[in-house]
C-alpha cells in the first residue's frame, strides 16, 4: 500500500500539469527549430542553384551537402517533437487513468467500509495495474535515442548525388523531381498518422 500512496502523491495534478506544460513548451520550441532548419535548407538550396547556374560546381556541391544536412536535421527534430507529443498524450492518458483509479478506489473503499472489510487483493491488483501502466511508458530510451541521432546528421554519397541532381535540374529551369522519401521522412509521416497530426 505504501507504493500506491507514494505514486498517487507524486501523480498529483500540479506535478503532472507542470510536466505536461514543460513538455509542450519543448515541443513548441522544436517546432520552431524545424521551421528554422527548413528555412536554412531553402536558403542553401537557392545558393546551390545560383552557383550551379554560374558554373561554380564546387560551391554548388558544398551548398548541396549543407542543404541535405539541414533537411535531415529538420526531419530528425520533427521526429523528436512527435515523440514528445506522443509522450504528452501518454502522460495525459495515465493522468486520467490515475484519476479514474482514485475515484474507483474511493468508491471501493466506501463500499468496503460499509461492510467493515478491507480487500487487500483489490488494492494489490490496483497497484499492479498502475505499475504495469508505468512500465508501458518506456519511452525514455526512445527519446534519448532520438536526441543522440539528431546531434549530427551524416550525408551519404547517394544523398549528395540526389541533391546535386535536384540542384542541377533547378538551375537549368527543369521541373525538379525531389528524390524519394528517405526513412526519416517515412517515419515522421507514420508518427503523424498515428498521432492524427498529419
């Protein structure tokens, strides 16, 4: 019973609401960062096109590589943001479950008080259910892994070649065919679909 009381004390509305507020602030900051990275990607793309039109292939290549880095960084930051949005949803769900459990436990306690009997099995079952729900939140590793991945995007030779083809086509005024989605774009779209934000 001590574990249940400790958990319910921590899970008070103020603690959870403060945590949700901080996570939402972080998600908003990441959204802003994604927009900034996308703007930088567009600017470096324009520079690459300009240099390609001028025949300065080495400068165009350098800007194309930077364009790909900004693109990948934006996707990674957006994926990290979506993980935080998912975490917020899970915390809100847990908060509601905790509140519902508290009300149900109160009702059960009242009924047990009437009969002057305490059902230790029910209390243990509630504590086990809460512990199981907490274990389901194993997203700390997922968020940490995303943060590590987001620290330094690498540009593969294939990605650089695809970016240079895109820049060359744009420099010639041809319709630009953006290369097929990479795994990060697919993962972001899948997360958006799951969360209903895309």
